[in-house]
């Protein structure tokens, strides 16, 4: 069947209308990460240890952090379906229980992360890197409950189709983060010079601002304040929490398995030395810059699909899904081209260390290889979330990331002697496998939905 732009024009517009505020939200978060890395990297100068410390501490924190966030993402498709059906009372129950449950979950994860801090010395990293990473890591831990409180409001708003508020709040908080970094990393305005730990303190303060702004917004708008009416811990319902877990836990496990492939690669990168850690951090940060668009399209896809699914409008659902695939493929092809063409220049923005620049330029070529697969698998996960078919994504992630990505990366990196570039080659195998298996599942779901009496 031939492609016609006119057929998908309205779908592109609808998807991008939801995605663009999320893009700006992600852009704010990525710019903060970039600011952390650039400011800490410049603080270290030719010494790669500060940047390596932020990389390592952030990677270890990220693996449980993203697992908790995955649980929160389960709220969006549930609220999306109820929203188009006019079920305000049930939506309010999801929000109120989400606020309590996600905040407590964040607190529990923080306790586990704090208790695990001594294990950082057992991951084969240079001791001087771990020594500097620990204070930064602990600052991130303190921010965990605050971040989960923010996500409770954020995912609810996405479910009702409002992605603009999270954009504004995130941009404000991240601009504050950059300002805090300037104060604490370098010791401006009479404050002590804190280096990498100062970047962590800036993140903690920014993550305090974000939920405060969200709560203020909900309380100031009548159409959202009604969802908080009668809010009380007495309304905590295990039935509602189980509903959130039923949807969120498979998403969480999938995100844990996927992120563990990146974290595991980062840990193995440390076995090649401090320069490899710094180069990996730069390459991963740049990959995240490209991924912010992918993630935004995936989030918009979940919203569109959940609304179509709530109305049981399968023809519209199919068009919306295909439009998301078109958008993400176009973007990832562009990102891959940029990585290849500018691979020698981009690393110089982060460091003056010649060896780090050389390793990073090679890693960017291999990062370009997995861009298309990364886009396809993320949008596919977004579609399955919208369809509330989430149980399958965990076993697919296990096969793709633990049975393929990490072992193949180790094989090429160490056994076949390709070094850091070989570790990155594992991503191509893992993400491509995930993309193929997820698309097969979506096709099965669509065929099943189109069957009579289904």
C-alpha cells in the first residue's frame, strides 16, 4: 500500500500537539544533564575524574530510579481510558492513591539506594572515582520521594491530555538546577566549592521545586482541584493500588531491564579505565538528547492510543500508531546522521582530554547504528501501554537486553577485543530484537481487536 501524506496529516498534527510539550520537558531535563556534565567536566579540566564520578554515581542511581518511574507510568493509560469515558470519580481515586503510593515508593527506593551505597566500591571502578561519586549519589537519593510525588501529578495530567503544564514546571525547575550548579559546583557568592557534590545538591533543590509547582497548579485550577477534593490518607485503597501496580509493574520491569543494559555497559566501561567512563558518559548523554524526541513521541502515542482504545475506535488507533512510527523514524535517521558527521567535534564541547575525545568519536558511530531500532521499540512500547497490553513487554525486554544486549556487548568488547566500541555494539542487537518482537505483538493485538465480537 502506497504512502500518502494527506492520509496521515491530521494524525501527525494530533501526535505532535501532544508530543511537543513533552519534547520541551525532556529538553529541559536533558539540558540539565548536559549542564551537569559540561559544568563538572569543565570544572575538572583535563582531569577526567569529576566527570567520571558524576557518570558513575548517576548510572547507579538511575537503575532503581527508572524502575520506580516505570511504576508511575502505569497511571497514564488508566486515566486516559477513564477520561474519554467521563469517569471523573474513578480518575480522582487513581490520582489520590497515586500521590500516596508513589511518594512512599520513592521513600522506600531511597532507603534501598542508601543502604547499597557501600556496594559502589565493589563494581570494579577506580577508587578515586567512587570516592567522588558517593556524595553526588547521596544527594540524588534524597531527591527520590520528591521526584515520585512530581510524577504522580505529571502522569495524571498526561492521561487527561495535558502535557503543557509538566513542560513549564520542568523548564522552571531545570533552569533553577543550572543556577544552583553554578553556585555550588564552583563556589560562587561566597559559598564553598563543592565540585561534583554541588551538582547533586543542585538537582535535589530543583526536584524540591517541581512538585511544589505542580501542587500549586492543581490547587489554583478548579477543573483539576476537583480531583483532589476529599483527599485523605483514609482514601488509600489497596484495590486501586493493585490496579496501578497491575499496569505499572510490567512497565517498570521493562524499563529496569532496558536501563540495566545501559548501566551494565557503563559499569563494564569502567573496566577500561577513567577515560572510557568519561567518553561513555558523553556518548550516552548525546544519545539521551536524541532519545528525548523518541520518548516524547512514545508518551504522546500512549495518550492517543489510550484515548482511541477507551472509545474502541480501532481505525483511528491504527492511523495514530502508524503516524508515530513515521515521525520517530524520520527523527532517528536525522540523529544518526548528526552523530556520524559531527563525531569529532561534539566531544570537544565536554572535555579537553585527547583520549576521551578519541574514544567518544568512535562510540558515536556505534550509537548511530542503533538509533532506528531505539525509536521503533520505544513507540511500540508506547502503543502497548495505550492498549493496556503490558505483561508481554517484560519477557521481551529480558530476552533483548539481558540475553542479547549485555552478553553480545561483552563478547565484542572483551572476548573479540573491540574495547568500548564493542560494548556499544551490543545495543544494536538488543534494541533491534526488542523492536521486532514488540511490533509482532502489536500486529497480533490489532488483528485480535478487528475480529468480529472481539
